[in-house]
């Protein structure tokens, strides 16, 4: 029994040493694997430069340049509305009328007031010649006649504007009032567009997209029937809309191209604006951008000497197709990580693959 115990005691240090040696090899292997994991495989690409004028493509609203809201000057009861939306009308054509009973009564009252004022003035002048009335009384009577005349003019003016007539040849876009409806002064009755007014498309674009656009810039408009017509930018709003922060631009369609087209005010159209040429600027693949926030992002610049990458903040001027156009003055020899950038950190070693 004693020799067996002796053998076990001799073997114990050997087992411990072997176990320790195995642990050391495992630790070394794990460390080697970790080093490999820290070396990210990436694809890099040199920064390219482009002076391409990137077109702006947006949906817009088709409308006439001027659309008038026709209404009565005074309130009253609508007697009739003679047209409906879509009707073509001629200049001077009667489109809607108010019930004239109350208006005619106002005119008759004003006319009676003028007659009375004339009689009062004649009597005052006759009495003045007899030294019964004073000059002041005569002047007061003359002023009363002038006031009565002005009241009659006002009543006659209101009677003329109790009828809505077409201000020019054109068409009715919308009908907002029906017969027997009681409406107030200035309340919309019809929306009218003159045939002589050009067709325009109104589009909202951002401040960055305004770069290179100006009055006269060429444009192309795809109307609802799929036909593309040429146009030009004619107006840019001076400030953005408060809610959308977009600037409204107007594109006038070529009149000859749309002369026989079935255009409808309010239709959705696709507008393509062509900016002026721009100075050459750096561009990188969209995949190179990471940690984007508005017009800010990061790119990782590759250093071939150290085989490491450096995080560089950049400003994005435009995005178009697969490219990001930058507002940063990068050097022509800059190389960025084009694939795999989302897994990197600043100063990390990388392995470049084709």
C-alpha cells in the first residue's frame, strides 16, 4: 500500500504543472483571437470630386397664377348662383345675384333723402333772399344735400356689387354658396381663374436645395396624364413656411405645351428643377456616413501608413442617388472607409479588403 501512495504524491505536481501549462496556452490563444477581432476588415475608397448640378425633384400643386375669390360687397339672401365648378364663362357674364328687395329699399331711401335735401336747400335760399334765413342755415342745407348725394352713391354702388360677374374670360374653379343661403359681406361665393393667366406649379423646397436655383432656371413638369412639359422657375418666396420651413417656388409651364392639355387646378404634379452649375465639391458613398444628425455625420479616414482610421466630422450639403456631397474642404488624396464604417472606432486598426 505504501508504494501506491508514493506514486500519487509524485504525480500530483506533474498534473498541476501540466494544468497550468494548458491554462497558459488557452489564455494565449484567447488573447490572439481577441486581437484578430479588433482588426476590422473594411473597404476603402478615395474621395471623388464632382461639379454635377444635382436636380431637385419634388411634387407640387398645379394652379393658375392668379385665382380670384368672387364675393358680394354686402350681405344678404342669395337669390341664384348660375354656374357650377368647371364651367367656362365670358367676361361680364352674371354668375350670382342677391335678392334685391332690401338693397332696392336702401336705394329708394337714399333717393328720397336727396329729394328732401334739395327742397330744404331751395327753401333756405328763398328765405335768405327775404332776410328770414341766415347764411349759416343755407350752408347747413347745402351740406345736408351733399351728404344725401353721397349716401345715394353708396347705396347705388352696393346695388351694383350685389351681382357677381366674371371679371374676364375664364373658368369657375369652386362654388362656395348655394341659392337661398344667407351670407355676410365678403363671404366667398365662387373661385375664378382667368384663362389668360399662365399655369404654374407651386413646390416647397429646403434651403439647401435653393442653392444654384434662380429665376429663369429650367424645369420639367410631369402633368397627371404622364406628359412632361418644359417650364421655368419664375418666383422664390422670401421666407419659408412657418410650419414646414420650406420655401415656395413657382414654376411657370410653357403655354404652347399645355394649350390642349386637360389641366385641373389643384392637381398633383412632379416638378424637376435644374440648378446652375456648381463648383467641384467632395463626395463620398452614402455608406461611408455614420452617426448622422441632421446635416452632420462622421466619416472614417484611412491612414495607409499606420493602417488605422480616424473619425472626421463632416457637413452634408446634398444627398443624391448613392452619393453624399460634402460641404467640407477635403484634400484630393483623402481615403475614406466605404464599407464597414458603422463598426469602427477612432484610432482602430483595420484590414483593407478589395
